[in-house]
């Protein structure tokens, strides 16, 4: 409706004079996590540990063993332990490469604690930009006039 009204005004004011339209497509990604909550937590804690090990490999002894349970709560507790161990080493926790990853892990733990997670998006699909490059999201078709005014937009699932 907004695009239609904008085009209508542009035609009335004779801003759009061309008779041709350029059509292009783009592939926006879905805001959806395809990994299970446990896998997502494991990945984020692994990234923090890896950043720490690159600076001080002796830190491996300070982290507890990785959980073998399938329970998300167990993985969440492990992530909290990783955060605690790193924060007890301020010389490590303040290094930008570690601090950034640690902050991401803290946010993820906080989100899970508050019961926040990405919703299951039933319209998003796996699509391919090339034979070996996939994405999870949508395909967006955009029509634009020679005057660079968007005249139409159509969103589809990635496989359309």
C-alpha cells in the first residue's frame, strides 16, 4: 500500500517519466536459528574457549568438562561456568577478541534465561545462490523505475 501510494504521487508530480522497469532479486536471510538451543549454546561457548586458548592455552585446565547430557539446562549451566572462569581472569576478559565473544555468550545465556529465542518461521526456506552456497530465508523481487523509485516488491520463500 505504501509503495502504491508513493508511485501514485510520483506519477502525479511527473517524477516518474520512464516507461521501463528494472527487476532484481535479493536473498534476505530469515531471523531464525536452524540449530537446536543446545547446539547453539555449545557453539557460542566453544567460540569463547577457542578465543581464550589462542591467548593462554593453560586455561584448558580451568574449564570443567563439557556436558554430555542432551538437556538444555545442563548446557546453560556449562555456559555460565565458562563465563565465570573467563571473568575470573581479567587480563584475558579485557582483550577485545575475548571480550566480544564473551559478551555474545552472556547475551545468549541471558536470552535463554528470559525464555527468548527465535521463532520458527514457517515461510523461510533453504535457497541457493550458487551450487555450493545456501542460505535460509526468502527471495525478494524488487521492481524499480529508471528514476530509482521502487514500484513493486514481492517476497517469496527461498525455493520459489
